[in-house]
C-alpha cells in the first residue's frame, strides 16, 4: 500500500495488492526488520526496503491483469512462501473493491495489531484491515531512527 493510503486511515491488506489499471501508483516503502525487498517482476524491478529508510517506487499496470509479487530476500523460515498477488482492476472494480473492504472489515490496524502481525509466521491468508491508524507508517519508519539525547548519554533511544 502507498504511505498515502495508510496515512489516510483507510485500509491495509496482507498478501494481496489491488490497484486500478491505467493509473500510476506511487509507493513509499519501509521495513520493520529485517531488510527485505518488494518485487512484482511483470510491473517493475525489485526494490530494497530497510528499517529506518523510505524507498520510493512508481508502477503502472497498463491493463486489467493479475501479477505475481514476492519478497526477494532471504528473511527466515517460510521465505519461499512470501508471495502475493497484485490485481489490477478497472477503476469501477477498484472503487467497488475498496468499498467492500471498508464495509466488511472490522479488524483495525493499530500498533498492537501491527505488533501481532509482525511476529514470525508462514503462509498467511489474504487479510484486510480497516481502519488503519493514521500515522502507523510513520511510527514504523521512525522506530529505527536515532532520537536526540543529552550530552554524555551514550544510549540511543529507539
């Protein structure tokens, strides 16, 4: 999902990405550890994502289609099943899908739900979350950044 979608308090999905065909999509990507990658080979190259770093990516699906996506980095047990489908829909189908997800989903994605989701797991089903905490992306992104500290304090706050 784009950071703008997450920041809007909209919705989130796990193991499925749905986008409107013919519409440029901008992604702001980060990781919550470990370093990983985001890859939809038929739409664009593999791009690395790291904790405390934002990576930008622009994609465009020219037509309605389903594309395979994956994590492209070895990141532990279950890595080989870290795949997802990207579905490019017509704008009308996309709008209908968004309405359905927001209307049928009652699991909110806040910091506690994200912490549960971030625990090691394998072969998770497609799952939708609505609403999403408005600043969740920023919380994840800034989690690994050094915070200012007083002189003489050698600790790094996270």
